[in-house]
C-alpha cells in the first residue's frame, strides 16, 4: 500500500520494522533450538491457546530486547476475553526486566479491572541480572495477588521457571506443567553456589517434586496438552466473581443430559461397605456425558476433586476415594479439598459432596502431618462457603469425616441425601466396641445400631431423603435446579476474598 501521499510512509515503515524485530524473538537460531526440544515458542503458545486471530498485543516495543522477553496482551478464548502473558525463553532466557515487569503488572491490572481471566505461560529464569530498573515501582505479584478470588488466574509451566516469575504459580487457582518442565525458587547454579548441592532441573523442581508438594495440580505430556487443559479448566468458570458460571448447551455437546435413572450405579458401589470401589466410576455414571475434569489427582488422592456438568451447570465435585486409605481423609487430601472448595465458592460453582469415608486418618504419622489442622481447614472452607452445596452419603461417614464432607445438618445444604443402610456415628461399631471394652451383648447392640443408623436418622430428618441409588442423578439434578433459582436478577454474586495459596 502506498502511504506516501499523506507523508506517513517512512513513519509506518519504521513502525513495521520495529514490530518485525520485536516479533522475531530471540532469532532464528534460538527458535530452531527451542522447537527442536519439542516446545512451542512463546508467540505460538499464545496463538494456540486463543481463538484464531483474536490476539491483540500490549507492549510490543517495550524494553531493549524483543518485547522485553514477554509476549503479552488480550484475546478471546471460546469467545470470551482473557489476558495472557507468555515468557519468551529465546530472548535473554525469558528473564524479567523493568519493562517485562511493567507488562506483567499491566495485564493483571486489566484482568481485574475488566473482570476477565488471567493466564500466565511460564518459561523464564527470574529477574534479569543486568537489569538496572530496580527502585520504587509496583511489582506484578501485588496485582496478581489482588486478582485472587476475583478473576480466574491460571498458570502453565512449559519449561524451566525460576525465582520471581515462578511465584505466580502458587498464586494461581489452577496450575499445569509439562513432563519436561521444572519450577523452583532458584535454579541448579544458584543452589550449587548457595548449598553445594549438585542437582539437575528435573530433580530440583520437576513434576515428581512439584506434584508431591502440591504446587502443581496437573502434569501433561507437552505444550499443546497443557494449553488444552487451561482452555478446558476455564470453560467451567465464569469470567469473574461478578458473574455466574456458563451453562453448557446440551445439544451442542452432542448429548441430552436431563433426568435419567442410573441403574449401573448398583454395579459400581458394593453394598458391603468393607469392599472398595473407584469413586471415579460414580462420576462417570452421574454427571453429564460421563465426563469430568480431575484437578490434582496425584496429591491427596484419598479425595477426588473434579469439575463436571450436571444438567449443563458446571459443578465442583468433592468425593472420598475408597480405593485410597479406604476413603480415610489425610492431611494432604483435606488441604487439597479446602483450597478447591474456596475456589469453587469464589466463582459460584455448586459443590457436590460424595461421602464414603471411615473418618479422618488416625495414627502417629497422620497426627504429625497435622491431620486435625488440615481437617479443620477443610471444615472451615465448606462451612463458610456461600455457594450451593449438595451432599450424598453413599455407604458410610464417621465422626469429623462426615462434617468436613458437608453432612452436618444446618450447614446451608440445599439437599442432603443418603443411600439406604449407610452406617453413621462417631466411629464404626467394631471400633466403638473396642473403645468401650464392650461385652458380646453390647457389641451386638452396637452392630444393630450401626445397621439401623440410616433409618433412625431418616426418622428425625437427619437427611432430607434416603434415596434409591438409581435415583442419584435425578435427586441431585432436582436439588440443583431448585438451588440455582437463588440467582435472581437484579442480585449480583457475592464477591469473596482472595484464595489462600
């Protein structure tokens, strides 16, 4: 196009050249080497994540190196605006200079101001040693922290992430990393200098470490799979805490998920509560399309935390897992569930509790791990939640283990259900007998009381209803349909405080 008639030609040519240089990132040689390692470059990651052609960059010309090693801006994700920042490892190892920090602060500021999700794609070495812009200036972490509980904050770790840049991960609601990625306070050279320990990146902060610590929630094979999980996670959430979760179009999803009996649950859940089963199969039976998205499966596996749809409505599922510790709740499981509940509450996702546990995990190791503290944290999270709560006891719920799973009456449940012949109480009949030094007659009375517990509770409205297991989906769906009527105009959602890391 000829720009010369208005005198704009040289100016626009200069702008185009500067943009080309910024978008060249670290240059062809570094980009080839980066891609040869099986990774996407920063700009390709952003393009892959967002709806095609919707990315609008911010701060392209910031800094003395291309985009100051951070590709940042806004775009659409499934038609909804998001803010995104992607560290560019091909440019000075993705390090953070003054301009980079300003861009990180700006996209977080806009995410909160415009009430849209913030997505960070990490692969960087922390602060830039050569940067001289330090002084009194706002750090991006201040604004990212203010986003917590107000807009969804999601992080994908797609390479080595160290220092300041890595700190966005624990401030995020959801984190995912690739199998060859790593995340740590400081990288191997700094560790070697500070402690004398000689360690490689994966040993220091690879998936086995990040999952075990609870820092990272999910691990996937490669960049594409990680970005797909970011997209999937956000599909369940509203754009911000000022709106409600989006209801899925059942016909567009390719299935009709209204009311239906679920007779297959009788084959999934054994009547004998001493037999184990996989709670994930219950999720397959009950929720729309037999689909759900599990969060943090490798940490605290005695509780399953997952996102699913029920009648098109996104819900957060907190379920005991009888395959692990017979469903007993340990400290890690309680900590995981507490944080998951607080996120669900912040973004108005109904919480569905599926309870089948013999209580909090006893023993010296469990006590040293702080099981009571963690259990209290989980109880506080669910008790303080103002979102919709639905509860179902499948076979058993003892002691504090029942309370943290939202079974206690007067705890703001929309509905509390149980299968017939569930066993309840402070502890199981056998343990009660031993604790009381019960004789044979007393032990038999305890066993009978345990068997009659569900009917005795039902007689006093301990549950809203005992249900046939085949009615599980319909009962939960009817309760949810009742509960969502509280979302009446002109009332706006209640915005919660931030989420504790």
